[in-house]
């Protein structure tokens, strides 16, 4: 493939958000392509993100192919009211021009008019292919996070057992559902809960009403709030926290479609960091765990408790879970595999 000039409507203007740097930016940098965020310039292809103005003439009158990188499951809204509110909010904020309507309607139409759509899970692909047959599943790159060995130090007798949660505050309230488990575990282990995330978040559309993440967690984890620690997200802080932790968790509110349909990226990151991890039974986590031969999924309150105790009490078992997870990564989620998937997606629209 020749070197491309790629017009990009990004998630973040400086291209530093995870959805930018771990996806298109990762591929373009490795393949030597040029990313141009000024879409008035001449380009070979345009890539739109979820933050694009789908009604812009840049897209509607484009003379070059358009690829839609639809990472989140906005085609499966929580309910019609939430869907319409999101559409109204994006209209009022100036992100989207044109008619005011439910956000998923904008997404549906843009999927139809795009030359290709990228997504991050099989479940999303099944929905998108009803609108556009040229759909490619591509997970994020995690090259910025080094492969780490399992650490036995956090399993020393009488040591503090640190539980790691990593991600954006938008999904952090999943921990509320397992807060009774933490309370029960404190009777057996000396626990600390580290949340590597943003110290503040916006309640609506990632721009309205700023709140403290720590205050939210203390409200949700009342009885064990004193054990909660916020660590500002950086790759360095994540690595440091992982080295001190015994286990990672990814509890999800499965009643929220956009969270339930998220891909397995965070589980893969935890394995990459050398940590055993417990998750809720979302389709992606169930699938990845089964393929790796890892017992990561907890289906009930009893499962969560028993799996916690097993991992925190048995370092050999914990190590075996990490070993299996990292074997899966090396076979299915390498840099070369991801780059080839991006290659195929672009080749499908450029010929």
C-alpha cells in the first residue's frame, strides 16, 4: 500500500485520547501514513470518529472513501429517552448540525453512507452489518503498556492485597454492584482498592457538570470507602500500580448496553500487566476467557467471592491464570496481527 494522506475527525484534537492513539494513530505511525485533521485539505481517505459532525459537507459531499471508526455500541442505546437526550445534547453543544433526532439515528445513517465501518466486537459487527456489509472488527493496540511478569511479592503472608481497577470514570460505577464482596473479603484479607483513572469526570456527554471521582466511589463503596485510592491515569502510574497489586477487576453494569457490549481490551491489558483478573460476564469477556482457558468470569455473587479467595490465597493458581492469558495475547493480539487488520480495512475501500 502506498503512503496515504488520511483526513481524520478525531476523538481528541491533540490525538492523545486512547481511542485515537491506540487505533488509527497507532496504525498510521507504524505504516508511515500521514494524519491530517484539517479536512479541507486534499486527502486520500477520511476516517470519522464517534465525535464527528456526521452531517458536515466534508462527509456528505466527500469525493474520497469514508471509514467510520465506531468503537462504542451507540447503535444499542439504553432506551429511547436516553438516545434522544444524547442527540439533543450533541446538537446543543454544536457537535452535530442538521436535524435534531436520537443519536443512534445519526449513527445508523452514517454507517450506511460510509465505505467501511470499524468496530471492536463481534456483537457490534452483527448489528452494523445490517447497515453496512463492509465491517471490520479491530481491537485497540496496547503497545504502550509493556509485558510484565506475574509478581509474587504481593502474595507474601500478611501483605496488603491490592485490588486494581483501571479505566475511565464512565464505567466505574460497576464496582457498586460487588461492594458487599469487598466487605466480606476484608474479614479475610487486608485490602486496598486502587483506581487508576481520572480524578474528575463530567456527568453528561463528557463536557457538562464536573464531579470528583473519589467522591463518587466513596458514595458507592460506603463501608469500605477508607480503603479506596485514586491514582491519576498515566501509563507509568498504571504500571506501578499493577506491580503492587494482587488482582485486577472489571465489574460491569450489564443492564447498560454500551457497557455490556464493550470489547475485551481492558482484560487483555490486565493480562499484559501480569495480573489475574475477574470480570462480569459480558459477551466479550466470556469469549476471551473461554478461548484463553482462563477462569476470569464471575456469574454470581458467590462466584465473585470464591474466585477472589482462590486467587488471593493461591499464588500458583494466580500465576497459571496470567500465564494462560499472556499465551493468548501472544497468539491472538500481537502488533503485526492488528496492523494487518487495519491494512485490510483500508484496502477494502482503496482497492
